[in-house]
C-alpha cells in the first residue's frame, strides 16, 4: 500500500464532521464465515470503536465472528430537493418504497488468516458518473488507503470536483470478514430525490493488503417492475446479484 496520504483522508476529517445528510439503506447479512478478520488490516494497530464512521440510524445488523463493529444506516426521505438524476413526471422515477437489493460473497482465495478487504458498493448512471455510494467498508482512521479502491476513488473524486457531496460517512462501517452480504439502495440520489427510470451500473469493488483487487460492474435496467439480474464473478467476489423489489 502507498504510504502517502490520499485526498480522501483530508476529505474525511472535514466532511465527517460537517455532513449529516444520511445516505441509502444499508442492510448487512453475514453468511459464510470463511476466516477470522485480521485485526491489523491496512494498519499496524488493532481495530477500536474509532474505526467505525458514525451513522445516524441503524436498521439491522447480524453479528459475525469478527472483532470489528458493523454499522447499518437508513436514509431519511428528502422530497424537497431535486437533482440531475430526477426524472420528469412523464419519464417516471424509481418506484416509491422499492429497493435495489445487492447480494455478493467475499471469500479469500488463498485461505487462512488474511487482511479484511476494503469494499465499496455504489451506483453509476449510464454515463458512468456517480449517483450515490450505497456502502463503504473501511477503517475511518485509515482513509488514506481508500485510493486502493481505484474506480470508486476516481468516480467519487470526479463527483466532488463537480461540486457535489456524497456523504459516505453515513454508509460507512468497519471492514468485514469473509462471508455473504446484502446491501440495499432505495433508488434515491445523494440529495434524497428518486432517480429516473433507465439503465444504471451496480459496482462492487474490493481491495486488501497483500491480496488481489477485484471489481464487479454490471448494467441493470430499472423500468419500475420487479426484476433480478445476475452479475459476473471476479476473483474473490462472487455470487453477486441485483434484485429490484417493488
């Protein structure tokens, strides 16, 4: 891992204090526990409560065999704010009360004790631009390593450079051990407005110290009706699928 601090460390220190707008519904369901979490993932010191970014409201979290705390949050509805991703009344928007449920499994290919990975799950529009971050698992005090999530870091940086704010602190939590997980997106953008119907990309990215890097990025067509889309495996990320529940 590079020793230089990334731009996200400075952003984290500033925005984690100032930003309070909650982002997305995060539902974590651990399943397959393949190995113990390495207490020193991306760091020479053990994980403490300081490693978990604060979240305003918990929805559900099932404990697994790890020394790291998991966080779950639910975003409030913000109907008064509009954005570029909000559709006109004729085009239609993401179904109210619906969710895009994202399932995936992480399992270390080399077995044994390994560093728990940094994992980001986010949504891009048809142009490959950030819509919002759904989930981000890392040690908040080690935010300098977020650049290892290369695509998320690039898309998020472009989003911030355009003057937008993606409050990732509200969907952040400690790293996880190997297992099967579920996160969910409520179909709103960073301002809390429902997005337009159309094509989006679901992205799942993982990186760990002394381990491989993987990215799953799959197109999903959201037309307002229930659907299920399987995503291709990539290395230590597998069994990924996206289900639109309406």
